[in-house]
C-alpha cells in the first residue's frame, strides 16, 4: 500500500507530553512523535480531531456549516482521529473509519525544526479527492512532507455524497455544502494557525482529483472576509473539468430519495424538512440501493452545482465572460500564486471499463479504436459521426499506426486529455494574466510509472495513471519495494511543493533542484517530473497542439456541420467491449474514480 493512503504511521516513538497550545477557541493538547528520514531523526507534533464546525445534524443538515466556536473544555485532547463523513461504498468495500454526520474535524502536523529564516512556518492545507462521494482526511499521512519540507500541514474533513452535495436547485437545498465545509475550515486555520507556529499570511491549499476541483473553486471565490489563503496547488483537477455539468437538473435525485423514505411532499421545502428527520444511515442505504442496478448509475452523481452563491459562473465560461467585463472571481483567481498539473496517462484508470473486462488482453485494431472513440468523448456529450475520424487522426501514433500497443496507449491518452489534460492547460492559461498584480503561475506534468500502482491500472500503461503523483508529494519512505529513483523524485517534489508554499516559487537558492520557470502566455513552460530530470524536462508551449485541437479545431468542425448528425448507437462487441452506451457520461466517470479510490 502506498503510504499516503494508509493510516499506518512511520512514527518510531510516540508519547504523550505537555503539548498545550492556547488558542482563542481553547487550549488544545496534542502528541509528540519522531520519524527517521534519510538517517536523520525529526521530531514533530500532531493535533488530531479538532472540531471546526458544529455537527451538521438535524436542522443543520443541508445548511452551511456553523462555526464550532469555543471548545468548551479546560483542555481539548486532540490525540486521535475522529469520525469520517458518511461515504458511498462499493459492495464488499472495507470501511476505513468510523462514519457519522458529526465529522467536521481537522488535523494539524507541526515540525519541531525552526522555520528559519522566517518567524513562522508556511502552512499547507490538503483537500482530499474521491469523486465528491467518499474520502477522508485520516487516510493522508503528513509526517514526511511536514518534516522534510519543514512546513505545517493541515488536513480536513468535508461532507460528501448526498449529505454534502444534494441539491433541489433552489434555496431549500442549494448544494455545495462540502465546499462551505472546506471554507469554514480554511477560516479556522487562518484565525488559529498562528498559535501553532504557522504564518496566516502564507497558507497554501492543495488537493487531488475532486480535491483539486475544490481547490480551484475555492480559488475563484472572493470572500468579503478577505484573503484567507494566498496560494493553491491543483493536482489532476480544475474547476472546468469536462465531466462536471454545473447546470444539470439534480432534482431527480432528491425525488428518488424522498420517494423511498416516504417524504414525497408538495414542495421541496417540505421534502427537505422531512428528509432532515431521516437518519443518515437510512439515507445512505437508500442511495446505495439506487446505485446497485447499473442501469441507474446516474443516481450516484453528487457533483457541484451552479448555486449563485459559492459558484456564480460556470468555470468553463469564465474566459468568454471576462472578454468584455471584469469578473471578480477571475480577478481573485489571478491574484493568488497557482501551481497546476496532471499525469501522463490520466485515462489509464478508465481502461478497465472499456477493454472488455480484461485490460491485459486488450489488443485493439485500428478499426476497434475508431469504434471505441465515443466511449471517451461521451463525457462531453454526443459527437457527430463525421468528427470521429478527425479524433482518430489526432490520436493515432503515425510512426506505427496499426500496432495494438500504440493504439491502446493512445486510447488511454484520449480519455485522460478529455477528462483532465486540456482543461488543466486551459486553466493555467486563464490564470497567467499580464498584470503585475497577478500571482505567479507554474505548471507540471507527472510522467513515470511507480512501483506501487492502482490495481485498476493496466500493466502495459508506460506512465503515470490518475493519482500516481500523490505518494511522491507526501513521501515514499515506508513503501515496500520502491526504487532509488522514486525516493529521489519524491524528495525533489516535496522540496518543490514546500518551497512554493513558503514563497510562491518552487525554486529556492542552495537546493539541488532543476530550475522550474514560471508559466506565462508567451512561453507556456511546464516542468515534467520523471525518473531522471535535466534541461529537457522543461518544455515550452506545453500541450499547445492538444489544446488547439480540443478548444478550436474540434468545436469549429462541429459548428461547421449542418443538421442533426450525431453518432448513432453502435451495437455488437469489439474485442469483447459492449457497444451500447446506456449510462450517463459523468456517472460512469464517477464510478471509475470510486473504484480507483477504493482499490488504491
């Protein structure tokens, strides 16, 4: 198991100590621990399970979180993880923590090393992924990053699934409650981290997948209370990912749940009032029951929505909207320092569903590839049949076009580019403004295939799959069988990430690191992380061809077509792959990420 996704500790010794921290909300006591990294012993402190919001139960369910306020005890014992938020589980999945609605807690790791030359430590706040239906802070071990990078790390829980993202599309249950949880936790950190030795003027939020989408959306929410963080890092996820439809109708999920718990009332106000009286266990059981039948996968879709409060504009439309007027969200986004990137084969995790059930035996012909293309493009809607050859041309390796190894590799590329690749590049371009007041922008591409991989990753995939970079960011020391290049790369990435948190620049004097240039409109430079790194690791006009294809060539071609000529259903098997697409695009993608998270 990769260390970042297990609760197993690297701690060599743990003992209770008088580690009281006096804060405006009360005295908080943690535990002290040590860890050995590269033969060096580091001491640090952990403060686990600190409540930042009142339990979102009863009348507080499906409402913005309310600050917990004073802890109410002489000394709050922050010595163990608390509940995780209720999750949407797969059948047979092992539960990783105690679930309960009372789950809005955060954890803090503090290094004992001095923050020299600064007076206080830079702070990194991590937001977990999990397709907005599962995940918890407790599964991310921050000990290596905290001590090797000499930063404070905070992880936080937020509501997921129906309790976090159910929406009636009106004021009765507007949705996006998980984002408000994140926001309140960030406010708690901003107000209190100074008492733990942190610098409230140097707070970086970072996340992966759905967590990265959360980071991007937090970075586009200009709060009246001022800037509560200064920097952001998105790993494999941005607000404009292609598989989220912020304006979709979500009321069918509310009706489906209400009908099964006898809450079908005359109005949504009455339905939500009734649903608040239903136990969370029963609500989650109903949702799981709705999803047991694969023909009804659309019910698993608990995504962000356009609520005209937290999200006022579809992130996909910000560039166009800002062409003739100032958009406050975009101005705020550009004011922060921003690091953004994705992995070489983000679509690898999708292959289990589009290879006939046997990823290793998948040997598609060129004809198979052409027929499989709609299974990659369905997350962006139906594609005219005339455009399929254009996509096939763009994603064919013309050095050996009929080699099945090339074809399946390019097919994985196609999935990854549509889901994550071009939205990421588009977002970096959006951030890289020209004003001297704008924050710095950096972009990365994570390439290598690690020793420990998702079981859902095919062995033939020659590069990094979705989520493969996470272990390198958090540290690989405890992983079995890892190679020296992996340790070296992990240490470089921890330095780059922590440097960025400290200064807004991943580079630092006196460190043996390749210079990482800023991402600009003129050069669009990107740092590629791989087994070995040299001057060729920095690429100019990164992904420019693919961005041009998906944002200009592809839509222009569709626009030029006349009449209703969408791709018809394709029946019959291709290499054992069922050809009838009956599922909604996003629902299948969510299921893919759900399997990936569980099996990691």
